[in-house]
C-alpha cells in the first residue's frame, strides 16, 4: 500500500485539480483548495518516498508489486507492476521531493496566474508520469511513463499559450523527443524479438545466452545486444538532451520557472540517465555502445558548458548547465560507473532545483526581467536568494577539500565521476581518458559561467530600469522555504550519502546496479573508496612522503593525489577568471559595452549562437522537411490526388451532370422524341446482334 500511495497520490491530485478546478469555463473547486490538495498529496508522496529509501536502501526490502493485468497478447505479456529496489527508491525521493518543493514554491511564483488549478494539475500529472517510469518493471510500462512526461512537458512548456514563442518551444520539445522515442520504441521491439519478453528481470537474466546473437538492421548484421543498447540510448539522448537532440532544452525555458526546475532537476531530463542505469546489464554486455555513450556524454558536457559561458538569459545559463551536467552522468554510465552517475543525479537534483528556483526568485523580484545585462547590485534587495544562489553555485562547481569528507554536494558526486573516468582511462579505455580530460575542462567552464551569473546578477552597479530596481523585493516565504530546504540538500547530500552511494555500493544497491565500474576495467573506483574508508587515509597522509612530486603522486583513495586535486583547481580557476573579468575595474559594464561596440569576436558569436546548431538544423532538416512537404502537398495531394479525385473524376461527373441537366426542358414532345431515339437504338442493336 505504501508504494500505491507514493505513485497514485500525484495522479489523484491532478484529477481533482484538473477536472474540478476549471471545467467548461466554470470553477467547481476554488483555487486555494486545488493548490492545497495537489501540494499536500505531493508532500505525502515525498515523505513516504524517504521512508521507502530507508526500507529498501538499508533494510533491503525489495519487492515486485503487481497492480493490474495490462497487456496479454500472444507471447507478449506486460503487467502494470512496480519494481521496487534501491534504484527505484532513489528516484522516488528525487522526483517527489523536488516536485513537492516546486509545488509549494509555485504558490508564490504563480500568485498572479489566472489558471492556477490547471497549472498545478499539469505539475502533478508530470510527477505521476515520471513515477510510472521509474517504478516500471518492464519496458512497456517504462515507455508509457516515457511518453507521459513528454505529454506533460508539452503542456507545461507551452503553458503561456498566448505567447507564440511558448507554443513554438513546446512543439519543438515534443517533436525533438519523438525522434528519440522512435529509437526507444525500436529498442523495445528488438528486446521482445530477441528475448521474447519485455520484463526487466527476464531480459536481464537472459543476456549471457544471447550475447553472440546477431540481427540484420539497415542491410547490415549487428550484435543483438549492441543494437538494443544503441536503440535504447537514442531514446535516452532525446529525453536527456544529449548533443544533436539537445536543441529543445534551452527553449523549454519559455515555460514558468517552476516548470524549468521540475524538468531539469527531477523529471524528464533524468529519465535517460535512469534508463541507462536500469538497463546496466545490457550496457555491460555492449562495450561498443558504452564507449559511444562515454564520448557523447563527454562532448555534451563540453559543448553545453561552452555555450553557457556567454548566455545572457539567467535561465538559459542554468539550462545549458543542466545539459552539461547530464553529459557527466552519461559518461559515468558509459565507463560503467553507474553508481557515480546515480549519485550525481541525486545531488544534482538538489542544487539544480535550487539554482532554478533562485533564478525564479530573482525574476520575481525584478518584475519578470531575465536578462542579466539589465541586472547587477541586487544582493541587498534579495539577501536570502543571494545566499541560496551562492550555496547552489558552490555545489555545482564542486567546492570541497580533496581526500576529505568536507565539501558541497557536487564535489563528491562530480569528482567520483571524474575519478571513474580516470580509472577507465588507465584500464585502457580511450573514451574514458577522453572523458577524464574533457570533464576537467568542463569543470573550469562550469565555475566560470556559474560565478559570471553571480557577478552579473548580484554585484556591481545596477544596469536596468531604475523603477524596477526601486521596487525589487525579496520573495514571499512560500518561495523562500523551498530555497532553504534545497540549500540544505546542496550542502549535505554529498557527504551524508557518499558512503551509501559510493562507499559500500554492494550493500546499498543490493544488485540494483553493478558494484564495479565496468566489466572491462581493472581499476574499480568503488573498491578504492572502500579501501580508503577501511584504512582512514586522507590527503594529509600524502604530505609525509615529502616533496611536491611525491605529494602529487602519492596514492590517496587509490588515486594519485593530482587526480583528486585537479577538479578543485579547475573550479577555483574558473571562478578566479570570472572575478577578474566581471568584478575588477568597471567589470560587467565595461565587458558588455565592449561587446556592444565591437559586435563580439568570432569565437564569442560562435558560442552565443550555440555553435549554430539550430541554424544548421533549419538549413537541413527544417527546410528539407518543408520542401518534402511541399512536394507531397503541391504535387502528390493537389495535382495527383485532387487532380484525379475532387478535381478530376468528380469534377467531370459534376460537369457532365450540368450538361445533361439541360435536356430537362419540361416539354413532353422532347421527352417522347428522346424515348423514340432510344427505342430505335435498341432495335438496331438487336437486329445487328441477331444478324451477326
């Protein structure tokens, strides 16, 4: 019953608010009860989710709960059932905790909205869809939840339906994700073709005996497991906005800020990472696809971070940050560090939700202004938001002391990913070595754009409308309380859960994820961390070896100390560079003025225009699709179908009928004459036939 409440409480709230809050122009349930019911049910689910995490993660009370018989067609059977293990429990906590706080935050942020019951119904529907995805025990149910979050994101991104940009963004997100979903659908079909089942346990248990099986695809022969892994990952690329299919994510900022926080921190974009981790047994047997995932994840981390360096919309900076952080998660999964990927997903949920909601608080204070070039010096106007944003920035940049348990949430999870990539690299993985160095470069960029956001928004002289500044104010308590709670998560989620996720992974995950970082890797970061926990070594032990060289290369937690030190160096360096660019001298104002006068350097414009990926899509896919559509419309539809149909045979029949109608003169002798001609023709035909 516990899990039924966790999953169905948000659906119940969505139904109540959606059907009774506003219906056919009449409101049967006032706004406040709609908000109270949906928010209360989400907090109930969140509290029960933490209880479930304790029961499963500590007590190992895994379960498979059958809800109802769903699909039973021939050999294809898929029940509506919950697979409850540690992986599921972690996702329940992430989804419901962030969603509950977003619901509460929306009380203040959406206070002026005229459709609040509809908005809260959409939020709850979004949450329910994600819960269906993460609790699924088969690929069909996962696909159901997968499409559900796609639908809910379409509704929420386009929530301001009177804005053309919001409508365009929602359609762009929906269409782009359909591309990825084709891959996922083909992957699920291939799973059933190979294994004769879509149930996770059945499929994962039969991988070894099908590891050498091949399938024809696109005129070529592929290893069946590699093909399945690749097709499933295409779906993950769409949902989790990896390079090529990332273009929808920044435009999703057209939705209200609470929606951005929910999409980026807890729901939709984490679905792809969850899928790869849930199907880790498949990816362990697909080294080629895993290497591809590593490369794509690392490149996405670099690409998105580079674009975020120059963005001026406060929400878009954080949106590209999400894209970059998802890249970290994917390249962790690619090298087999599934527990590190999930750890970063877990900590990222807290500090990314915090950053988005802080951005929303700034926008709320600045009367919906989002351009950081028109901000500055507002920290005294919004001191609590400023402090929370600093905490979120310290968390995402990974500030902490290497070799110790002192640090913000992102320090523990991001460093674990970088260390795992290093382990893969020294074990012979070229993709792992690539991801290690790219991860360090992306860390430097992350620090730069994060502190750039802080300096442009909160420091220096105000650069916008004076009236807006004079009326700027701190957000109400129903917006600040979520910021406070998320700040605690951004500070403590790393060191509190580090030993669970990374220390003794086998005890915590209990079979939900592989306990080692890839079958091909001899260096196992989890074992290094366990050994460190047993010996109690820390960074201070390295000093005893004397000399800088010995200090840097001394093994700490199983790694040369420089491997642990470089991420911190990169983060600090990025912050220092941002400080000198935006705080020294005239700072931000001078930097903005120089760009406006010169139009920016070619590199600056290249990054500002997002590597011109959207323009490339427009020149190829969009225009190509439009031309193809014109061919089908103007030639296929108008000339062929309409030409032969309505404008051809039908038009001929109409014309013939009009001509024949003229015979209807109304005179009896005309009709008699025609009848006589008819009889003469018949007689002639008869005599001709008889005579022949």
